[in-house]
C-alpha cells in the first residue's frame, strides 16, 4: 500500500506533504504541470494549476480531498511546506507555510501563509513575501517556521541571492517583515556542495 501511495504522489506532481499536529488533515504541495509552459496564462486564483490539496486523513484507509489552496499564477510550491501551531498576540491557530518557486513569466516568489485552523476553509494571511528583487519577491526553495513564544519566524532559502538565507518575522502573519539575511559560509556552516 505504501509503495502504491508513493507512486501516486509522484505521478500527481506532489512535491511535499505537511500534516497538522493532530494528524487529521494533510496538505499536499501540487507542482502542477511537469514543465513550465513557455507562455503561460494559466493558473492563479481563478484557474489553479498548482497549489496545495487539502486532504482529510482521519480515516487512513479512505483519505478524502476536501479542498485546494491555489498558488499565484506561474508559481509553484516545492519542498518548503509546513503546518504549525502559532500562538502570538496577532494570530492563534494552525498556519500553513508554503514556499513559492517561479515557473513562467508571471511567477511570484517568497513565502505564503494560510490560516488552516479550519482546514476546510483556509484563509490567506499573506502571499508571496520575502526578500525583494528587482520586480518581485525572490524565488525561494524551502521554508521552515517556528513559534518562539510571543514571536514567530520563518527561515527561507533565497534562490536568487545564493548562498543566502533569509529570516522573516511572522509574528503578525498578515504583515511579514524581512529581519535578517545570512551567508552561512560567514558563520562557519559547512556547505561542501557549494
């Protein structure tokens, strides 16, 4: 059964799976089309071709798709998706963190944050935030968030300013703020593949 599920996930273009703390709902990152179209006007909020499936997994023998969270046009979620509980003054609940890789001329980068306290009714908190490039937020490869008590943060890998790690304050998830950028080599972090 596990091999069949893994094969299905690969065929469906699933790039990452995030599960709520209590294990009731899973969020499956959908890359969309295998290749980025040369002249894509598809996708986005009105005709989603990428984003995250919301799946009820309370009955593991019979998982059910109960929703879809669309990515912006020509943007794709990759390996940087996570669900965590955040308890700050500005937000108290479950938050879905999604990275955004650009895939087409209208692609947008950065990180997107969704309120998934009620997974059947996700609510956008912030979309495509991060380190700003010339025209838009930089493409990011992955994201990891954590609740630090009164504050919350997300760290991302910036694909355009390699090797660059960006940290955003998401204490108020409707207004993320870039607070730090680091070249990890300057902090004696071994990265032999660079």
